[in-house]
């Protein structure tokens, strides 16, 4: 004669569902697994919970990984290898700046060049002061000063463009910080 057991409560069955679905309960306690099975046969709510719990593991077990390609190691090493072309390209970006800087230094050639620029600037400022007060004509701008101004504008524009390229080449060089 078998002793009648109390039927399992829904809360107890839901606690046991994970081990039941994983088949651990049947291995560890076959009688309890049988009681859970009987409860599921009669309880629609627990049966719905069982269906939801069972679907995830079975779906995960059904998934398979594709076999790796034969060149996986070579592809990974190629992807993480440092790129010398980017480094060379970054250094070649400095050539226009070097040419313009050399031109400006040639123009300023020594103390005589600096002295003539300083005296020219002082004379221009005095002329502008006189023109602004109405006592003198507008000073003329030497063509060389216009050339230097254009060279400075070109140098600034090229440097800004090259900095934008260098930032794109090395995005990891500028860390981003997030504040919570």
C-alpha cells in the first residue's frame, strides 16, 4: 500500500522548475520529480511557467557555433598588428608645415630680419594711429606682409586639417570619461 502524499503547492513547484527542466531533479530525487510532473499535469499556471522555463535552455542547447575558419589566427593577428602605413602617413602630414615654417624663418633671417619686421610694425601702427586721428593717410601694406599673412593662414588651416586626420587615425589616444 502506498502512502498518499500531499500534493505540491504551486510556490514549491515554481522553486523546483529550474532543476526539473535541467533534469537535475530527476537524477537527485525521482519521487519529487514525479510529483512535479503530476502537478504540472493538473495546474495550467505552473504548466505555463514550465513552458517558459523549458524554452530557454532548449533553445540555447539547439544553438551551435559555426566552425572557425582556417585562417582565424592569421586574420586576428593581421587585425591587431600595428599599421606602419598609418605611422608613415602621419609623419608625411608634417611636410607642408615644415616647408611653410622654413619659408617664414628664411624671411625673418636673423636679427636683421626681426629688426626690420619690428620697425615695420611700429611704423605701421604709428601710421594707423595718425590715420585714425585724421592727421595722416592710410599706410600702405607691403606685399611681403600680405605674403606672410597668407602663409600664416595657410599654415594654420593645414595644421588644423592634419590634426583632424591624426585624431581619426588614433581614436584611442583621446580617452573619453563618462560621469555618472
